[in-house]
């Protein structure tokens, strides 16, 4: 299985699982603001030097000494319609089409607005690019992994092996969507998704959770 990691400029992972994803990745792409932190943690993650495949962004967050010293890694994208996380995702899709999974690390922490924006983009990737948290033949799965959560988007009815007792939160921008749940402690059947908190802080009472959508749409799932 081939994986790619996109490293954002949020909190650098400290716990074992996200660091394992980084250390075992087939390809690594840093957003420009994350490159300096990557270099300072490279030894502890890899036990030596492993440079990323590319550094992607508008280069407004990278010191000139790093830009000039690692010019061969730099992939500058000037347009401002998309953030650096999305630019990095497009780079991975375009340059490494054989990856099975894309894990985005460093997408959360430091700034709440960046955290909310980066997590919500998972739904945009699923809706506009066909890249959700489950993957499909010819399409990698995409998720955000941090020291405290795993987040991914789904676009229709899904059954997930989450493990009994795991915390589960749901979000959707579609207030016409009804999600009937099985395996959650608090049923979501009557939830109207008209505010972010409406289906948060739930937990799994069974190892398997099923979420049945009233119609194809998009939802963000965050697991602890």
C-alpha cells in the first residue's frame, strides 16, 4: 500500500500514530509554512535525513534561506483561490497517482480558523474531487490525522468499524440531510444539521456504526 503525507503548518504530530504515518509514507509533501518544522523534527522521526518530495505553496511563509537552500524542492503556486493544503493535495494527485491513501498532518492546532477551514475542506475534496475518507478503485482515501483525532468525509450511507466506546462527531453543511444511525449511543435520526454542534460528542456503543443518508450529500466524521 502506497501512502502520501501532506504536512501542514499546524501542530507537528507528537503521538505515535501520526508520526508512524509520516515515517512510513511513500511520499511526503510539505506546505511551505511547515517546512522549517519538518526539518527540525526530521531526525527524531526518521533517524536521519529524509527530505520531502516537494514543498508547495505561495512561499509567503518560508524563510528566504530555506527557499534558496532547497530550491529544487520548491513548487510555487501563486494563485490565492485555494489554500496551501489544497495546493499540496493537487500536487500529490498530479504527481503520485498510484497512492492508496493521503494523510494530512499538521492541519489542526495553533489557529482555530485554520483548523476549521482545513477540516471543512475534507468535505469539499469529497464533493468536488471525489476524494473521501473511504477511497475507491483509482481514487485514494483522504483524511486528517492529529494527536487527538482522525477526520474524514463521506458522501452517502456508510458502515464503519470504529470500536466500541470511541467518540464520534458528525458535521454537515446540508440541513436537508437526515442521517439515521445504528450503533451510536445517541441516535442522530432527528438531527437537523443547521449548526456545528448538533451531532457532536457522541460515542459508539458497538464496534460497528452505520450511518444511513436520506440522500447522497456530504458529512464530516471526526473520531477520537
